[in-house]
């Protein structure tokens, strides 16, 4: 496996899972009425999902291409 693949794809998901479990452990809901924070599996999965969203690439703007729609007089 490629080192950049690990840093850009796997690490955000693992960090999200750790943060999700940490949120359950330190702040979570003990009464059981909170759907995400009352269960460690759900909060860990939710954190991993948020990390997965951050792992997706974003669109990059091309600096060399001019947009004709904005330059019309």
C-alpha cells in the first residue's frame, strides 16, 4: 500500500473513529435517550463516516483557464 494513500484515505477515517469513540466516552449520554452518543458502536461509526467525508478529494480550480462568462461586457 502506498504511503500517501494511507495518509489521505485511511488516516482521516481512523481519526474520525477515534474521535467518535472519545466523544462517547467523555461526553456521551448515559440515559440512553441520545441516539448517537449513547452507543459506542454508533458514535464510532458516525465519527468514521465524518472522517470518510473529509477523505474525499475536493475540486481544484484551474488557474490558467479563463472563464468567458465572467469577462463579458
